[in-house]
């Protein structure tokens, strides 16, 4: 037991001795360190009267302490000399004092861009690096001032993130609201260029000052504008007041979209509860700060330090950038080593100012180079300076909700929008889809994304200009209520407009229809005059059958076409009565008629010749009209000779083809006669009153203006065409096809037809003020409308069932003139050749030749007689002479078969006897 006590006592003794040795060693080391470290003077210019300045000074002190605790062996140490700057003059005078009296080697601050501009000029003169962690304006650039180092994100670094977010939400229009200071113009210039590249239109720019009455006045202007998406670029103090006033005016409700730049988003935690409550649904963009243990420790330390002296001084990203700037500066100074030299003084003159007598630092260029080359991972993220500015690799997209904020996504230069800061998506595509973001509760407590445009909510109705039309009211008709005196419209254009309004994602009051008329209630001018009112801002849009033309699109905007159109010429069908009574002759040409007559006579003579050989009593006159009689009386007893029957068949075949050709061509002539008129240019022409066709006829078709007349209705068209040019009317009407269709449907296509070429247009559409967002919105609605059956139903309602199905352009390409001999020459050649061959084959000389050849054939080929008794009678008479016509043949030997040949005369005689027995008539026609 005693030994154990001695052992414990010995251990305690050794522990006490070791602690004393270590304590004395550490004190000696600290003393040695303090003696060896050489201080390097660094200036600090901040507003110590503001919560921001107090927070930044605290961060800088902590950064200095933390850095040298982490690097105890460094030979140099930063020694800060602080000057208070509550305005530009104080910042400039404080910086000048630090440079002249303290000869600081570098300077941090000041807080604002206006203050930094003057301090940077002093730094340039003294060759002292000016490190700013909060001056973000692009009006000050390290490219223009080499001794200016920005360890913060420049305003221009967020441009791509902003435009990508707009593309993700499909916003094509925006109004920029910015702080009315000269140092915002650089951002306005850069964001304007970025929006132009992204095809996003800036509908307006509003500069806001610190005056509440001015803020309310500008918000009233914004509310009256149709654009509903706003980009806010201003400091947090002014921004909070802007949103509070916007809420009181109802501009933080459903349908509005607000996006803050990092100018306000970075200081969101410093805004009061009233401002945060008013900003619910607002989106913001700011540089992403990764979470870390060191960051959490720093935040707790600062809250503890400032909770009593400055409770509103909340740690933000500017404090982190200041913290990292101290570490970067300490690293650069250590690489240079101890600095023992002083400023190089300028030769001082008696009349020289403090600025002129300011010296320059000989180590300034070296220190500048070392700072720019410093890279490390700081509390705010990666510290990397490119062209003197901190590079931001990731932006955070925040959403104001409840009493605070919520991160909904991120943006990076290589991946675009994503839900996570380090997305695991391996795709190399740049994402512009907002669907990857988390769900958003927009202003008005809705999940429906606001559109970039809406109807103005200033209490004014949508003003719709309408023409006054006397005719063609199927398209548009204006009516006035006798009690309320308000106007309404009906017709095709009105029905389409009503369907389009119903498809818009807005709740729109009944539009105000304003007739374009004079004091007498008549039309106040042409359609060009009507569109002129859009340029004068008299109407918001024009609903009418307005034709889309290139020259009109230069002055106003149009929706997509809801009906295709083209300009055509209408003429009345007029018949030549003196020639029409002989129209039955036209199907065949005169030479073909002569050929048919000759063929009839020729066929009659041939058949008469063939029949004459068997019937010499036939009259010559009867055979002249026989070919025609055979068509009317096709009995089989018309001829008796076999060769005559053959010729008759050939003639009937030829006659059938000729008759069919005649019938077809006559039908074609009757049809085309209604379409075919004189192709000469009409002398007098008409057009619709107020239409652009007048300019087309004069400028493009070069018609004489004195021979042109305008008409307002289909009835006037009919009357003018019926009279003709010589009786005070016109020869033709030029108008767009939809109106001509209505006219033809009314007065019949048998009386009026289209003629000549057509001239295409852009179709019919609605017109808007130049730059009006209504054009694209209504065009989308029209596209949806045409994709359904609603459009056809509207056309059927106003124009009838056949309007869109009928073909109003006659096809006269199939028209042919009279059929000539050349068209049927082959037919006549074949029939004539076969008729001549029949005549030759039936001649007596050919019959003798044929009999002779047959006799020789039988002598060479004798068939043995059959042994049957049924052929004994034939065999016994085989030696008898057989007559063929008037020729006699040699007897056929015994035991051979005889083939009796019966001549045409024998057949005729036999038929004659049969006819006499029957009491019939040979000819079957009568004497």
C-alpha cells in the first residue's frame, strides 16, 4: 500500500515539472515570435456608424486572428489602421491620410462603389492595391484601374444566371426597376445587352429614389403597364421599402413576378419583418456559399461578440469576402517578406496639393502581382481572381416564403439550372428548364407561374377599333345598343375574337368597341387609316378583316393569320348568241364533217357493189343513204352478202367511235363556253371600298386610276358587272377570295367565274400597336383555335356548309378545240383499208383464183372415204360435177369425200325461196 502511494506521488510530481517546462517554453516562443514578426501596415476604410461597417470590421479582426493562429511561423503580420467613412468625402480624406501619414502598403474598403472610385484613384497614384469586398458596380473595373482588386462578385457576373432563369420561366418581357444612382448604369448597360442576346424584350426601365412619394408614383406607372415581370436591382434598404409599397398597391398579388439581383438578395437577412412579409413569393439570385464547420463557428462567434454592441450587424457574404480578402493579403505579404522601405516621395512644391505630393510604394507592383496569383478555399468558397475580380462558379436561387428564405435551385456556367449545387447529372447539356427547380409559391399564394404580360389593371378597358362596313357583313357587323349606346360586333371576325378571348389565361372585362366612323356614322377612311389609329395609341387593337401586308407590318403588329386570302379577278359570263345556235357543229371540224360525208358515200357504194352481185334489183339511191340507215335500223337482214356484212360491221365500229367523240366534245364545249371569255385586259375595274386592293391595282398591275371604281357590297358588285363598262359599270372586280366566295354563293357560279392569276397576301388577322404583347398572346390562342373543330364551326355558322369545300377556281386546262381529221385519221385508214380488202376478196377474178387454188389443194390432199353405210350415197355421187359459181370442177375420185362449196348466189337463191315461201321481203325495208 505504501509503495502504491509513492508511485502516485511520483507521477504527480513529474506532471507538474513537465507542465512548468512547457509553459515556460511557450511563453518564450511567443515572446520570440512577437519579436521576429514584422508588421505591414494595411489601411481599412469602412463606415463604423453602420451595421455593415461594424460587421465587416469584426470579420476582418477575426480573420487576422484566425490566420496567424493557423500560421504561427510566419515572419510578417498585418497591422490594420482604420478610418471611418460615412460618405464619399470622408472615405477619400481618410484614404489620403492613410497613404500620406501611415504609408499603408494596401487598403481594404470602402463599402460603396462611389466611395471606392475616389479611393482607387488615390491607390493608382500611390501604387497601392485597393482591395474592395463590397464595391460591385461595373462602373469601376480592374481592367481600367489595375490597382483595384475586387474580392466580391461584380454585378455583371450574374447576367447569364438571370437570363437563363427568364428562359426557364418562358418570360419574354421584363421591366427593370433600379436605384437612381449613377453607379447602376453599368449594370443597366450590361443587362440590356444580355436580354437582347436572349431575345427578351425590356418593356421599360424605372429609376427609383429614396423618396416614398416618388416610389409610389413609379409603382403607379408600373401597374398601368401590361408587363407583369420585374427585375429589381437596388440596395436592401431601398428594396424593402419598394416591396412594402408594392404590396399596398396590390402588386404583390397573383399574376405578378418579381426577381431580385444579388444587390438585395445578399442582404435579405438584414431586412425587417414587414419587408419580408411583403416580399413573399419573390425570387432572388446571389452567389452560393457552401456550408462548412468553420463558417458556422465564425457566425456564432460574431453573434456573441456583437449581440450587445450592434445586434443588427448580421453576418452576410460581404463579411465573408472581407474575411477571405484578409487571408489572401496575408499570404501575399508573407511571400514578399518583411517590407522595410518607405514611400518614394515626390518633390514638394509650395503650391502643390496633398494629392500632388503623394508618394508611391516601391513594393506596390510586386504585392499586386502576389495578391492576384493567390488561390485557396475560403469561407465564401474558392478564392480565385481573374482579371482582378473574384470568379463566382455557382449562383443560388432563393425564394422568399414565410418569415425567411428557401433555396429552390442553383445555376452554374456549365450546367445551367439544377436543383443541387453539385448535380450528379452526367449530361453535358446546358439546362434552361425551370422544371428542375423546387416548387415555388408565387405572389398571391399561388403555384401558377405568372406570365410576362397581362391586361393593364389601371381601370381602363381594352379599346378595340372596328371598321364601319356597309357590305359583306358576314365578316363583321357593328351594332349599337339603343339604351346604353355601347357597341357590339357580330360575324366571322367577332366570333373568332370571342373564342380567342375565352382561351386567354386572363379574366378580361368586356372590351370597349370603338367604331372608326365620322360624324355622319359612315366610315372615316380606308383600312390603312384605321391602322393609323394604332400608331396614334387610339386603340389597343383592331378587330376586322384586316389583310396582313409587309408594308403594314412596318407600322403595326399582327396576330397570326386566321384565314388565308389572295386577290382574284371576277368577271361575268356573257354568251355570243349569234354563234351559240351553231354550237352543235363545233365538236367536229369542217374537214372532219366532209370526211364523214365522203366516207358515208364510199361505204354505200362499196356495199351496193357487193350486194349488186347477188341482187341486181337494188336501187343506187338507196345505197347512198344506206350507211346512215344502218345506224337507225340495225336489223340483220339489211344486207345479204357475207362480205357486205363484214363491211357493215367495220362501218358501225367507225361510226360508234365518231359519235362518242362528238358527244364528249360537245359536252366539253357546253361546259367551257361558260368559262372561256375574252383574255383581254379589262378596261374598267372595281374593288372593295377601303381595301388595299386599290394600291395593288395602281402600283403593281398598273391600271388607270380614272377607270377604277370602289364598291361597298356584293349587291353593288352585281349591279356594276351587269351594266358593264359601257353602261357605267365595270368589266371585272378585283377583291380578296373570301369576299368573292360570298358573292358567288349569292349570285350563282353559272353567272360569275374567276379569271386570271391570283396575288397572294399574308391572310386576315388582328392588328395591334407596335410592340404590343397582345399580338403573341392572341397568336397562341389562334393557333389553339385552328387545331380544333371550332374554326370550321364558326365558318359554317357565318358562311354556310359549302363555303370551305367548294372549288371556286375553274380548271379549263382540259378544254380542247374541234376534233379534226388528224385526230381520227387512224380510224378512217383502218376502216377504209378493211372495206377495200373486202371489195377485192369478193371480186369474181379473186373467186376464180381462190377456186383454182382450192382444187389443187384437194388433189394433193385426198381423204379416204369412210366405210360406213351412211356415206354410200355421197360416194356414189362423187363422180358428178360440182359447180362453184359459174365454174365447174373435176370429179372427185371414188372412195373420196366431197366437200360441197356453196356460192353467194346459191345462198341468195335459197334465201329467196325461203322468203317467198314465208311471204317475206328480201330487203326488209320495202320497195
